[in-house]
C-alpha cells in the first residue's frame, strides 16, 4: 500500500513538474511574441532575452520542444530589436549631422556678410574723409568709380591715402588675411563698386551683397 501511495505521489509530482515546464514554454512563447511585436526598445529586448532563457530551460527540463517556439521568437526579436535600434540611431545621427551642417553654413554666411558690410562701410567712410582727397586718392577713386565691380585686391595693392584708410578700417593687414577670413562655400574675395558716393560690395563666388 505504501509503495502504491509513493508511486501515485511520484506520478503526481511528475505530472506537476511537466505542467510547470509546460507553463515555462507558454511563458517563453508569450515573451517571444511580445519581443517580435515590439522590435524596438528595452521592453522588447528584455522580453526576447527572457524568452530565450525560459524557452531553453523548458526544453532542457522536459526533453521536449515545449519552449522551442518561444526561444526562437525571442532570438529573432532580440536581433530585430538591435538592428532596428541601430538603424534609428544612425538615422538620428544623420538628421543631426545635416542640421549641424546647415547651422554651420548659416554661421559662415553671417560671418561673410559682416565682412562684406565692413568693407562697404570702410570704403564709404574713406570717400567722405577729407584726408583722402589728395591727388593720388582722387585719381584712384575716379579710376574705380565707374560703377563696375572690382576686386578689393586693387585697394590692398595701392598706397594712396584712400586705399590705406580703407585697409585700416577693414582691420585686415593684407589681402590674403581678408580672403582667409571668408568661410562660406565658394567665397574667395570681396569686390567693390563705386558710383559717386554710392558703394556696393559683394563676396565673390556667393550671393552675398551689401549696398
């Protein structure tokens, strides 16, 4: 009788154990499904990891394929979660990178516009400066005062009072220093046009122009 009771108890324990492993397999399957559906984020990743370990444990203990489906889905879910996360990160990096480039371009254009405006102000100021009315300066102004654009190199290569005053007001020791300070794409020099007392300046190679 005792042996029969033990046998019955063992059978009951074995049945309970099988149910437990079956439950683990179901849990692994559920976690695997959640991982597949999510495909992104910590919850999907964690569920995938849980599905893998619980499914593997269910297979090992029951010697059956109870947790195989959950384990496989967990693996797929984890891989997909990692891949999608990488894609999102790269996409975000690309968007941020383009915004940084756009911001940098705007800063460069703003900087060159200020230089162009400085050149305009310097030339206009020198035109009204009484100390720039000597013969050489007047000849220079007359020669370049036809309203056409000329490279500011012509001012930096002359030593008349007008040219020297403009150079001083510009704040750049040489023509090369001025050109090196230009940052916007395509910019390589400053051009000026004098028509009477009206002055226009522009950044060569760009659309930047100041009147």
